[in-house]
């Protein structure tokens, strides 16, 4: 009986709360229905916008339900009572090692998805932003003409012991690729190696004529004649397997394809 008496005693208060909840719900419903009608009408002609509208409506409904039921206020009270999260690791309360293992687990889960779309490497988009235009020309040269010869020029001694490097990695890549800044080719090659697109080999190519042409270039001849006794060491530069796939996926090797680009094909400027 005491429970029934308490309920009756609080009935007026409960009635006021119920009425308030009903009134808030009614006001929100009217306003939301007007806003929703306008947004849905706009989204009907735009499939992309329609997906955004559905997502936005779902978010509004969830937020309103939290406010209506007092969940937002409850969350605030809980935050006051609960201890602040440990920020010492820079990632909330999750240590960096744990966060990395979680990312690794997600990566392995994606690898197990046989229906996943992973035709291109996720690093390709970033690499494109780290290449100079001349470096694109160099990659196209490697992709179309193959590995390139290079030579080191070293001094020699009469007794054949000891030598000094006079010129390193001399090549014709800048001229053959049509680079605008040929003096930057060594830096370009270093960047391409850093990105994992090319590699330098101490082994020569199986094309002696290519080295004969290279050793007749003014830069190589100047290095040779600049030392009393000098000789050349034949080297080579190659695309890595990663670089070959990058060129296949990202670079239009046909000049006609590049010339066919129109302004509407160009990506929007960055922020």
C-alpha cells in the first residue's frame, strides 16, 4: 500500500514531467518535419546529398533522444564523477604500443577479406604529392626505356693501391628524360630512392654501347681529364618492383594521354 500511496502523492509531478516531455517532443517534431521536408526535397535530385541527409537525420534523432531522456545531463554528471583519462601516452588512455597493435590487427583483418578492393597501394596517392615534375619525367624514362647506365670516375695509382672518387653516379638521365632542371638530377634520384621507386646497383648493364656513349659525354670527359690518372667504373640504376607498379598504375606513359587532359580533368587545388 505504501508504494501506491507514494505514487499517488507524486502523481501531479509526474504528470507535469510527462506533459513537458510531450510538449518538447511535439515542438521538435514540427520543426524537424519542416526541416526534413526541405532537405529531402533537395536530396531527391542528388544521390550524394541524399546519403548525407540520411546520415544527418540519424544523428539528429540520436541527439534528440539523448536530450529527451536526460542522457546528455547524465553523461555530464558521470564525467564529473569519473577520473580524467590518462593523456600521458598522447592517445587518450591507450599506450602507443597498444594503438599500433590495434591498427595491425585491422590491417590483418583487411588482408583476410577476399572481397576487399586493394588494387592499388595506399602509399601511391601520397607519393604523387612528393614528386617534382622532373621526377615524373625520370620515372617515365625508366618505365619506357628500362634501366639506365651510370659511371663513377676514380683516380688510379701507379702501384694499383688506393683511389679517390672524382665523379659519382654520372649519367644521361636528365637529358634523356627532358628535365628542366638538369642540375637537380642527383637530388631527384635521391628522392626517388627514398620513396622506394629506384635502386642503385654496382653492376653494369649488358649494353657496352650505352657506356661508350655515356663516357663520351662532356661531364664524364671533364671528370676524367680533371685527374692525372682516372678510370671509370660502370654502374646502373633500376626501377624497383614497387616503382614499376607505381609507374604502371599512376603514370600515363603515352604522351597523347597527357595532352588529352582538359581543365575539368585536373584535380582541385589544395588548401
